[in-house]
């Protein structure tokens, strides 16, 4: 896959975002076909182990690569 380059001051951050998204996607692919860990957060709002693992992977990349930028998750 070709990495996007826009020649802007945000290219570094875009690269971090793409890396984080790819890491999260990889985690989700690893959980493909599993129905374990599904639970209700609130009415009609569900979460799975895959959701939480992907979020953790994404946050890991973001906090490692951009420690001075707060993340709301």
C-alpha cells in the first residue's frame, strides 16, 4: 500500500495516524471469526474484546509517537 504524502506540515502526524490505523486493523483481523467477549456497555451499545484490543493498539502508537498530544478515546 502506498503511504499518503501531501507535502504539508502535517505529514508526520498523518504518518502516525496511518500507522495507528494499520495497527488497530491488524488487531481486528486477528480477532476475525471470534464471537468472544461481546458485552453491552449501555442500551443498544455493544463492545467486544476486539474493539478494546484495537483501541489499546491504536492508543499505544499514538501515545508513543505523539506523547505531547492528548487523546480522547
